[in-house]
């Protein structure tokens, strides 16, 4: 397996530099990766070493058995490492089964699970199987890789769902906000209460208990994730981004963004582009 490893100086990257529909690699990551995102899905399993991973607003210690999923155009992420060996795949979304993709889109942040024992060894073996098959000219190798990728993602979703309490309730709440990009509109807690048939006070308590956020905080959370992506990948002015993310006033966007990230929008853009 050593011959398949490559030293990877991770930098900001996007799918435009990856024309393949999938790629499975084992890598030694020896330098920190700056904050970035891309429009392909990345699944990464730590084989050895340790580091700190940042996904959106979450900070997670990663070590052997840590398995993270980074969704395209959603998860801004970076990593601080010390000789981290990972096995991972990059895959374009059309490879993923539609029902599975829907399940992945409804999972709650951060998309990190911990594997150990037989479960870990089984998952590593699945990664290595599709890594072996990806360049073989055999008739069914492509199908084996695609099925393997989807199998690994199903395992991730199954484990992640098992770790979440009240997952159905949480999914319905998050789905309500993200359907038709409601979080970018003037949708209110009263609208949410009416949708689910609750009183306003019960809706407020219900939302907080099941998401850890108030309705307003959840709207702002999703808006700030969109703002981060636009700051990193477009040439829109900060004022234009504020408008696109549902903030009618620049100073409000400025204050919410700084409270969420510790930086102003300008500082964030300057540091990470």
C-alpha cells in the first residue's frame, strides 16, 4: 500500500481541477489545509495520525477511525495536521444514488463519525477494494467502484443517524428551512408554528430542544454558510452578498457574520482567498 500513497500539499481546490467522476486515494497529509470548499463530495477516513478539523463552525479532533463527509458547495472546511494518513474518495454527485443523496443532505453538522474495531477494519477494506478496482480495465470494475462508494456512504449515514437522537424530528425541522431556500426569505417562527400546528410558545420550545438553536439562529446559520461560499467563490461585492443571503441591511450582515466567524466578511474573504 505504501506505493499508492502520495504526499499531498493540500491547498484550496475545486472540482474544476478534477475531471474524473471519482478518485480513491491514500494520502499522507503533512501540511495544514486552509479553509476551502468544492463542488464534489469528499469522504475521508483517518488511518493514522491526528489533527484538528474545522467544518463550517465546528471544530473536531480527528484520529484513527474518524470518518468525515464533506458535502459539495455546503461544507467549508480546513484541517491542522501532524502526518495524517487518510484514505478517501472524491466523487461527483451524479454517482450517488438519489435517495442516498437526499439522506446525506438532511444530516446535521458536523458530518463526522467514529469507527473502531471490526467496523473500522471493514470500512478500510471497502475503501481499499474500490481503490484497487478504479484503474482496472475489467468489464464490471466501474460498477464495483460505484456500488462500493454508495455502500460506504450508506454505512456513514446509518452510523450518523444512529448517533443522533430524535433524528426524524430534526430532519423535518431542517427540511422545512432548506426547502425552497426558506431561510433566505422572511419566513418566521409563526410560519413554522402554523405549518406544524403548534402554538407560538410551543413552536419556540420545540425548535430549540430539537436543534439546539432558536428559529432565528438557525436561519442565520444557514445564511452565513451561503455567505461564506459566495465570499470564497464569487466576485460579488460584500453588500451584494448580504442581499443575496437575506440581509436587508449591510451592518446587520456585518454583525451577524462577525459573531458567527470571529471575522468581518472582508477579513474572511481576504484571509481565505
